[in-house]
């Protein structure tokens, strides 16, 4: 992975026509400045959101648990979150690669109901390889700190609602023109590729510079 990310590789959200049109819909006028309020737009009810109340930058990640590039970036994003106390991260589970990805997204959202989203996310992203099966995902969750009895009970009780949330994430991704995972919206920038820690920090720094915060 490259250590430096060219500005050419960071697409300003303002020039992403589908997203610009989406932001212009009635009721979202307050988000139509250069530093689009990603938190207000994407942090819908039930969406896992992490970061301090005084964060000055929001990142939205559209991710799939069978995406090798999402897995490549996952430990670096985790480190970034641990070391940047002014960053808010919104996780949008977007299971587009395999049927098992849908189970992974549903299980992660069920874990979120019990305050264990990051534990489930980390366990699923740590599974090596591609085309990971549902059984492999269950095994990874069962040996993690995730309360699988609670997750199973939540899926049994709220499974259709969790699937609706995943469908809503897909609808948003389609509407704003995303084409694959990982997709990161970072302040006024879009990055559609894996990033290492240096890459994340470079985009975050550029985004803060663009919107005039530090």
C-alpha cells in the first residue's frame, strides 16, 4: 500500500454528481456546504457511530465482511480511531459480495444492539481470505467477546428489521453512486480503495485542512 495518497486519488464530494444531487433534496439543505455534515446525513437510527461528542470530522465507511480490501484497511482504521479523538466514524454495513456477507452484516448490527458492534466488526474483519461462509463467520464470533446468545436472540426477534437496515444502506450507496467496497466518505473527500494508517491520516489531515479545522 502506498504511503502517500495523491490529492488526485481523493475525490471531493462536491464534484460527485449523484451525491451532490442527493444532498440537494428537500430537508437536507443544512448539509449542502463544502464540509457536508456526514454524521447528520448517514448516522440514521441503528447505525453504529463511534467518536467523541466534540469530534470535528466525520468518516463514513461502506464495508463488506467478505471484502479483502476492507479487511486490509480494518486494523489501520481501528488504530486511527484509537489515536484520533476528534474523529467520528459511521459504519455502514453494505453486504454486496456474497450471501454470507448479509449474515455478517446482520450479526454485526445485532451485536450493536448490545453494545458490541466493534467486537463483532473486528472478529469478522479478522477472518482471512475471501468468500467466507456464514459458518466461518459464526465460528469467529463465537470465539470472540461477542455474546452470541444475545446476537442470535436479536436476529430471531428483529431479523427483518436488521435486513431492512442493510437494504437501506444499499439503497443509499446506490443513490449516491458508490460502486464497491471499501468506500470512505471523509469530510469533503471520497476514497474508494484500501488505506493504510498513513493513508488514512493523510486524507483526514487534508479533509480538516479543507474545512478549516484542526
